[in-house]
């Protein structure tokens, strides 16, 4: 069986849509509308701060005592048990640095995240083995301090096949006028958030089209009249989630189709 590959969508241009509420209240209202639980991880300096001695910070997923995705997973599983949440129905949102985290979490915890929307991240993780994590798929070595005081060497590696699957769960929203020059980063092309968003979506979609019998295609939404103001884009992120919640095909159903097409 064969399927025709979907075309990579062009960036969608939207008008400026501003929320007058604070950053937290819109998500509380949204969760109540759809009967969702909100989990907001806190990464303190003592356990997850960057440092050369034990850890590289939460954006690299290397905490001082554990990998950051393991910590977030424990929070999610605890919530699922306490309020009887269904498994594997996790939506992830982040803006700025939180957007960087959301993309990486959706990748390394591919069996958990159903959909992610990110707003104005500075950096991404690319499907490139020649670039070390967190900007690419290359392995990185880290030291983690165990509770008994011992130091354990660990390796964090992001598998590329998962990237082909999970890239399609991520939708990126960036303001058209967000053109402030950013610090150069390994694996990145482009000097601004707009340029990097365009390049990342193109790269991950090309990777998925190459490796998947039914590709998962990421999308990019560029919003007119918005610069370096991620909070102004929250209503659009919620509209994206709302559309997904009301019309989404369950991820497990998609995976069954992929396995059938690939003969596995």
C-alpha cells in the first residue's frame, strides 16, 4: 500500500490577536472549558540550574540529580493517578524558553504527548546527528548526582525515527515583526525567531516526508503586528489547541495506520 505525501504547508499569516488577561488565567479558563488538568513544572536553580559541575540546565534536560523529562513525567503520572486522567493525552504549551522545552519534551517523550503548540522560541532541536543535543540529535554525555552522593555518568540521545513521527505534533506561532537578532547557535540557520521558525519547520517536515510512509507535518503561523511579545499570541495558541481537540484523530490510531503501511 502507498499513500501520497502531503505537501508541506506554507506559513500561515494571521492578524494580530491580543489577550488582555495575565499569562496564567487564560490557561485556567481554557482548562475549565475542556475539562483539562493544568500542570506547570517549576525548575529551580538548586535541582535544575545550569552549571559545569553537575548539570547543564533544564533546557538541556540535564538536571543535577535526574533528567528533566523524567521529572516532568513523574508529575504527569502523579496527576493521572490522582484525578484519573487518561494516559497519553498530554498537550504541551510553551513560549520563549518554554517553547524550546516543549518541543524537546514532545520528542523524547514521544509516547506521551499528543499535541504541542509553541510560541516564539529562540532555539529548536534539529534532526541532525552531527549536532549534539539539545540543538540536534547527536548524543551528549552528562553527570548526575545520585541521592547517596555518588556521581553517575549518563548519556542523552534523541532517536531520529521518533523525530520523524513527533515533528507533526508541533505547531509554531511567531510574530512577523519578531526580528531581533539572536545569538548564533549550533545547527541553526537564521538570525531571528521568524527565520529560525521557518527553517526548523522546513527541516523537520522534510525529515518526516523522507522517513515516514504517512508523514506528520508541522505547521508555522506568522502573526502580523506582533514582535517580541509572546504573551500576545496565547489566544492563537489556544485556538490551535481548540481546533485540535475538536477534530483530532487519536495518535494511536495514526500509529496503527503507519504500522499497517510499513508492514510492522
